[in-house]
C-alpha cells in the first residue's frame, strides 16, 4: 500500500470514528477537519444594513402642494435641489380654506401629490388616501424624537388622534399668540405684556379711545376666518385645554359647547360689538391683514410665529410678541402649538423621497436655519439638534422664548374635521361680525356641523 492510499484510509477511519462517537452522544478527543471540496465556495460577506429611504440618483420630479402665503417650504425645496440635484419640484399653491375641499380630489387623482399640506387628516386617512409613515418613522428614528412632535399626527384603531399610526409630519412646529406694534403700544401706556385678560381688554379700550385700530385680523372665507385665533385663546384662558383637544381629536362625546367656551365666545362678541376689529374684516384676506399690520394699522394682531419673517421685514425692531394671558393673575399660559402638517399620498410615486425630505428638513443644519429664518417656528427634529441662529432684534427671539412658558398646548380648532373651518367656524363667525349670530348660537351651530360631519 503506498503512502497516499494509507493516508486516505487513515483520514477515512478518523472521520468514521468521529461520526460514531457523535451518534452515541460522546465527544471526540480530537476534531478532524473535513476534506475540502474540489471547488471552493467564495467567502461569505458580512450582511449589510438596508439603505435608508432616499431619493436615489435618477432624475425625480416631485409633485407637491403648498399653502399660499408662505415662502419657507419653497425655500426648503430650492435648498434640497442644491444638495440633491437629481430632484426637482412641481409646486402648486392653494389657500388653506381651498385645501379643505380640494385635498380629497388631489389625493385620489391619477397623479397624486408626493407631498401635500394637510388642513386635516382623519377623514383622508380613513378613506385610504394617506400613506402610513410608520415604516419611515422606524427607519429614520422619528419615534425617538420628543413625543409632542408626532402624537398630533397619529391615529389609533378608532381613528382618534393622539396615538397609533403616523400619517403626517410637521415641517416645523408653530405657536400662536399676540403680536404688537411697539410704538403704538407705548402710546396707549403698555410697558409690559398684560398678565390677565382684563388687562388686555383695558389696552383694547385705550387703543379705541386713542383713535387707533385695536386689533388687525382677517375674516374672508378665502383665507378662513381669523377670529378663530382670538376665540381659541380666550377658550384656553377661561377653561382647560384638554376638552378642546378632545374635541379636535374627535374623542367620543366631546363637545365645543361648554360653559367656559361660552364665556370665551361672549368676550369675543363683546370685542366685535365694541369695534375692536376692522369694520371690513369679513372682506380681509390673510395676506392683506399681515400687510396692513406691517404698515402700522393695528396695535395688536393674533397670529402665529410663521409670520415672524414677514413682520420683521415690514417693521424691523418695532414688533413684539406675547402669549395670550390667563383669566386670572398667576394662571398658566396656553396656546395653539402644532406642526405645520404635511402628508404623502397613499399612491404617491416618490414616497421614499418625500419621507427623506421630511427627515432632511428637520435634521439638516441649513434646512433648520431656513425654517427659522422663513417662519420663526421651532424646526423640531431630534433631541440635541442644532439650534439655528436668530438675528438680533427679531421677533423670533420673543416667540422662541415664549415656548418654555407654555403650561398647555392645543391643536387648532379649525383642524377638528375636514370641513369644520369652511362650513362651521368661518360662516358662523362672519355672522357674528354682521350681528346675525351670538356667542351661544355660534357654539351650538359649530357643534351641530361637527356632529353632522362625523356622522357621514
């Protein structure tokens, strides 16, 4: 027997012995490596992490719908294209009030938007028109961001907002309150922001007596009735915010027709009757009101921090901001504080790119600076994200400083249902301006419209 054959049998016997020991439960004293196959398999590479959703490198034309009046979202798209040149944008602009009626048609069209400003979202999600963002939240880590950034855009199994599946994201997180013309406020004796509703109402009376326009606000149906802003601030001053949010989130049994809300509506009716708003308010659109206030017409205006850039440009150094005061001294401050909500159509062609844009807008340093410069709102994003710089003298300093003072936050009462702003608040508040509706009737009419819409 030659050496090669002897070696072959020796190896075979050792392998056989090893197999027998294993079958009997024993452990062999030595381990013998199996004979290598004639053709070796290529080495197995370590598994790679799945790539995050992105816009790829092929040319993409994003179909988007933004709200008229604000340049910030468009500025974000321009910067995004600078960083990702393969992505360009087909942008349509709509008034907020128009979005309430056109959004269902846009979402269900043959060319639905990849990204759309949402006036509300519950009915659109129920109808299957909005894409769930849960997979993106998991991929990008949005679930680890501060809870208030996302919970208003979540829906549970009963389609109640506040928890569950994520259907929309915010391009920023805005807050409302009272802006004031510093020079005009000084003329009526205001040396510091009022600490109670009574103090604020005394300033309104002083402005009226001095021949000044106490409050500049808009009321045209094209823009949606702006008196909903002071009304909701009054609601929060005279009652808790939880029932207001319950109503907006469509919780079972919720109503807007409460005793404390009646007090709030009575104050608003009193302001109307005393001439604290422009006599032509029902014809004033949002942009007109912003321009008129910027040109010095009005001591105060109720609006949100998204208008900071416009006010700074029109009245640099002469505009201030404060949270609407509580009914009683020492009470907590509450305000509307909600995301500027955008969604992705269920059948969007470029959903991954839209989700990537959401994440980029909240985490990219340049994008966050554009957000603050353009709208003055908190850009949101993960804990520890870069804090954009703010120009000295900007009213954004006041709005950002007001955030930590909030003890309660609400979504906007216009967002309760898809049509409540257009079919409820706007016409009924316009009637109040015209003396055809009172405080009690306002709340009852809006609640009836709310229930009608929920029953459909």
